């Protein structure tokens, strides 16, 4: 199966059968999964809102357009590394929970399937959010009634895309682990709660360590 065919089927035909065909493709491997995960994170960094948001703080702190350019270039590989590591950690947790519930898929299959299938969703949502408000965009148009309506419409479209992505990830997860979609949904939610608890504990522990270091 060619890459474009995989993306087309993943986006337009999100079924157990579709994702079963993807994970049985000869190209299925951790190597290709990490490659496409890295490309997806890089696309997210370039067209997503995080770079602009963080870059705005950097420019306010240090000033100048060159600062934003340097931040964008230097931040790209850092974003890829952190994004891929987070993707690996989340996938490992979900696969481990799936094994506890008698899942029969493999870690490389889950890595490959999720990494490949999410690319068109991320690209589409990012491009929607990049639709300019005016040509060129103006502050007056941005805060006008029509401008606000367009911004809300963009957010709603992007939200629908991400909800659709969440559903397709559940279907893909169920296809890999040979679950029903209902059981797959339950394990994905359980994994999200577990990741949230771990993240909260780590964040609290980090804050305690920093506070103690400052105090002494």
C-alpha cells in the first residue's frame, strides 16, 4: 500500500478493516513510525499555534523579528525530540494497558499505525487555522464582527477535526489490539486519566524540588 493510499483510507475510511490493512503492510516498523511521527511534529511546529504563542513571549522578552526567527529554527528540533518522546511514552502506556486486557497487537504496529494515520488530520487542522483574516490581515478586520465569526468558525472546524482524529485513533487502537471499539475507547480513556495523574504528580514534585532549592 502506498503512503497516500494509507492517508486517504485513514482519513476517509476509518474502520477496523482499514487499520488492519495498514498494520499488515510490509512497511510496518518502529523506524517508519518514528519518521512519520517526527514529520508530523515538525508540521505541527511550523503551522500550529504553539510556535506563535511561545514566540510571542520570546519577542516580548528579547525583542526583534530576528529573535522570533532564531527561536523558530532552534525550537524545531527540540519540538520534534520532545514530541516524539511524548508520543512514545503515551503509546507505551496504552499498549501496556492493552496487554493487561488481553490485547494481541505489537508495540511497532501501534507506533506505526498511529504515526501514519494522524498526519492528514494534523495537516488539515493546521491549514484551517492558518487561513488569513483579510489580505493582508489587519487588526481592524481581526476584531470586527465578521473577523470574529471567521475565527470562531475556524476554531469549530479545527475542533471537529481533532474530535474526528480522536475517534479514528480509538478505531486504530482497537484494530491493532483486536478489541471492539467500545473496549478500545475505555482503555484509551483509562490511559489518558493515568497519564494525567502521572503528569500532575511529576509537575507537583518538580515544583516542590524547585521551591526547596530556592528556600535553601
